[in-house]
C-alpha cells in the first residue's frame, strides 16, 4: 500500500504523511444536531489527493 501511494502520488511516503496528517474531519453533536467541519484543502494537497485517487473530505 505504501509503495502504491508513493508511486501514485509522486512523492515520498514521509512527505505524503506530513502533507495529509493535518487533514481531519470532525463531527460534533450539539443538542441532537450534528455539525461537521471539514478541513481546508490547499492546491498542493488536493493535487496529491487527486493523484492517489482519494476523495477529499472523506
């Protein structure tokens, strides 16, 4: 899997992890109402996600 991600993304695994680690989506329940906050994805990160065919925000 790591080799595939490195090959598909065109970057090292170390750089891939550093770039994608901060991406987190959080869901908060407030009085029965779920609020979801997705991370802001910059152009470089979106390019990597596109290359490895991963949907953003999921």
